[in-house]
């Protein structure tokens, strides 16, 4: 499955500027979920831990206690060819991992999708979106961090009223992807309903999660990114499944 998935996704490269380097980090047995930063309106407690990534360290305010709560079991996942590794016609890992935790999963992920196209997806499908959204965009990055920052804000405008919007950092397989993640961290201060989960930290520790281009996912990588999402969003409301371990926040 991993070989088939890798060939299928890398054949349609996520970006015309994609690099060819892969992480050489040591393999870990079970991918550990890492939150790069968190301002979580559904949290009732603050946690903090240190994580190491290739990005410059960023200080992020701890989550604050709030009365907001998630009551809708729908989860909407949107992304490009990296997230497409979890599509039903590939590994179906989003459903395999999240459905047992009570979530009703909708995934809209497509090869070669740029952030503007992702914004249009959110606008067009807004009526289908509940209270939890998970996004990874800008693996296809045009090189202008200011435009990317504006597109993040436009996505939040399209998702007005959604109490929990999770963004995943992108893998820093090229130096300019650090700009993508820096803009995501900056957006935490502007959007109190934003949670930032650090996919780059997870992927950089285990080269077996990534294909030879250092970007697209193997079958194991698809399972790892779904596990990161599950650890970040927790169980759906009303679920009796064991509560997943809370990921540390930086």
C-alpha cells in the first residue's frame, strides 16, 4: 500500500518547485502528536511542553479557559496532495482513525491545490461544515508570505462561526516553507479559534513517513498525520472511545 500511495501522489507533484530532499531523522515507533501552538476555545485546561523544530522558536500564549464547547460530531478536513494521502481512494486513514472516535469525516483534498483554491472550497462547502475544521495548505507555495498570511485570514473569514479551526504546519522540505509556518504561527495571535498542530515536527523525526521527495506521504505517513489530527481534536462529542493522549504544546 505504501509503495502504491507514494507513486500515485508523487506522480502529480504538489508544487512545480518541489524539492527532492527527505528527512533523515530517526524512526519512532508510534508518531507522537505535537502542537506547535495553541489558542483553543474548547480547552478547559492549559498545557505546555517544549518541542524542537527547524523553525525559529516562537512564544505562543497558553490556551485560556472558556465556556465554548463542541457539540457537532462533523469534522471537515481540507488540503492538497499531502492530505490527499488520507482520501478514501488512497489509504482512507482519516476515516479509519477518526470514525472510531465518533467523528463524521468529510475530506476534500486534491493534488496541486493552491491556497486560493482551498479558500474557494471552504466558501463553496460552508453549509457542510460543522464546528471543527482541519486544514493543511501552502505545500504549493507561491513564495509571497504576505499573500499567504492574507489567505489565512480569508479562510477564517469564510469559516466565521466555526469554534475550532486546526491548521497543520507544512513539512519544511525547502527553506521557503519556513515562511509558510511562520505565517501560521503569526496567525495564532489574530484568530482565537485557531489551533496549530506541528506536522513538520512529527515528519522530521521519521523519514519513513515521507516519500523520496521529502513531501508526500507513505502509507505510514498517512496514518501518522491522521493520528496527529485525532490527538489534536480529541474525541467527538458523545464518543465513548478512550480519550487520545493530549499532544504537548510549545
